[in-house]
């Protein structure tokens, strides 16, 4: 059977039901595992965050080392660089990792996040205070 072709017409996803219906036609073959990434803008490139700013990639090793030194309690149980990068990614620090998920509903949440985060009155991004 083989994996589905990615060359398909666009489908606007306006509901969870529509998403699940579209996915049902794609995921019939049990020999394949599918991963998803949610984007609010189809023009957004699939590039890890550390590569989106030339200053970040040239200072990646410094950012990594400084975070581990400043927050040792958060990293002392993590043995590998990969585990540390995953933790950094979770806290929205620029890394060479690209978030994907096996759950299409999580991808849908991230695709809608830009709209969820907008202020209803101004249409601008909501500001959070901690």
C-alpha cells in the first residue's frame, strides 16, 4: 500500500471533526507511523528556532552552557545533551530541535494558538504577566 502522497489539494480545517475525517483517509496503513506539526501560517518554514537568528546559532554552545550552569537543579538528572535540549525546547529556548507530535489534536492546538493568543478587542497578541 505505501504511505499517502503529500501532493494533495489543500483542505481548510474548521473543526476537530473535519481534521479527524481528513486524517482517517491518510492513516489506514498500520505499517506507517505519522507525526504532525501545527502551524498557524502555511508559509512558515520548518526550521528549528536556533537557525532562525544568526546570533543564536553562533552562540548556541554559550546559551546551552550558561543555562545548565545557571539552573543546575533543572538539569542535574539529565544525562545526555539530547535530554537537556528537550528540556530547553520545552521552555521555549532556541534549540536545534523541531517540535513534532504523534497526536494530531496537539498539532491542531498549536496551529490555532496564534488565534487563541490574540486579544479579542485589538487583535494583537495578548501579553502575559507572571
